[in-house]
């Protein structure tokens, strides 16, 4: 890719702009452009697409997305030190890269999308990744502004995203993702693929929104899963006591002796709709 886009190797960029990784910003950079290609290709064809990238850092994934034909990349980066390196990429792809310096958690992505279908691709800072995903899954307006999410997580978080009933990793995140999206883990990335290497294996998760998820109020679903998984080892009759207990379960035709991890997404929605 370095030869393909004519931009300097990422290692040189990092040295030149003194971008030594900051732990506080979850900075673990991918310098191998073959790997960034594999991540970006997980999002499907990028030809002519508008892509939002969170945390571009020195820009390895950013330039890959542009080289793969994205018409426009909007990248939100909190670390001002990365801006000159990103400006260099912007100059190489005139008019196609917009960099917003700021906190992704405070960014209104829907407003930025402005009605365009958007693919979101990111090697997310681990400390904010799950919260961003939840934000993107919770809007009242559905289908959402994004057409796909291709995101990197710690493997354990990826397992929670794709988990379904009966799975040890099944919990609130799995119910929310299963309700509104089709999610799968695409491939793992070992720690040594990053600079500096994190402690754990990462995984790339790809999500597409369900066009017609079961009708359900997100706040009510949250209330049910919070109660049920708050005491996941207990029987439902005990764990959902605060929101209606046995009477609620009877109306939903769910055995009160079952535990949260055995309930399907459809059953959680059924309970939520009775609140
Ligand atoms: N995309 C680059 C790559 O793949 O090599 C860097 C990924 S690094 C894991 C995470 C990036 O997110 C860092 O550049 C970090 O500065 C940035 N970041 C951390 N917290 C952020 C936040 N709240 N909003 C936007 N960017 C953030």
C-alpha cells in the first residue's frame, strides 16, 4: 500500500511527527497496511462510499479506506498531535478527507451524516468503543444513519456482541446487538500486530442493521436486561422482581425459574413490551 498510494511508511510518519503512543488515549497503532486492508475490506466495497472513521491516529486505516475508493472519509480524532500526519493524507486525496478534532463520544454522527448512507470503520480506542457501539444501536429512529459498522474490539467484547442465548458471553450487549443488528466476528488480530502490543487479542466485528427489528422500546429493553443480567445467576422470578417479577413473567408466558442467559432476544422484547 505504501507504494500504491505513494505516501511514506507509517513508521516514518510516527517518527517524524513524534506520535509515541499514549496509553490514556487507547493508542495501539496498526502499521501493517496489508492488515488495514483486510479490516477495511470487511466493510464490503468502499467504492464511492462515505465512511466515518473514529480515532484515525497516524492514518493507516484512513489512507487504506481512501485507497480502496471511498469518496469521502470523515475522521474524528481526539489527539491533536495526529492532525499534521492526517493533513498529509488529506493533501494526497484532495477534498476526500475531513478531519474533526474532538471526542467521538460527544460527536453527533447522525447530523454529520446529513442523510447520506454511511459506513463506520474503526480501530476503536478500547475505553470508548463499547459506549459508541451502544449509542449507535439505541436511537429511536430506525433504520439508523449507518449502513454498516466494522469495528475492532478486544476479543472478549466481540464475543459479547455476537453472543446469543445459552452462550457464556451472552448479556445486555448481546441482546441489544441481536435485537437491532446482524453481527459477526470477522477475524482475530494478535497483540503483536499492534504498536505497542496490547495485552489481549483483538477481533474485527461487522454489524449491519436489521431493517425490521422486533418492535420494542429501547429504554424498556434496557430496563429488562439490566434487571435480568444484574443478577444473572438467579432465577428470573428473583432478578426481575423490581420491574414486575412473577406477574410480569406470567403475562409474557415465561417460566420464572429460568435464568436470564436462557432467554432469546425475542423473549426479552416480549417482556419489555409488557412494561
Ligand atoms: N486507527 C489507528 C490505527 O488503526 O492504527 C489508531 C487506532 S488507536 C487503537 C485509537 C485512536 O483513537 C487513537 O488515535 C486515539 O488518539 C483515538 N481516540 C481515543 N479516544 C478518542 C475519542 N474519545 N474520540 C476520538 N478519538 C479517540
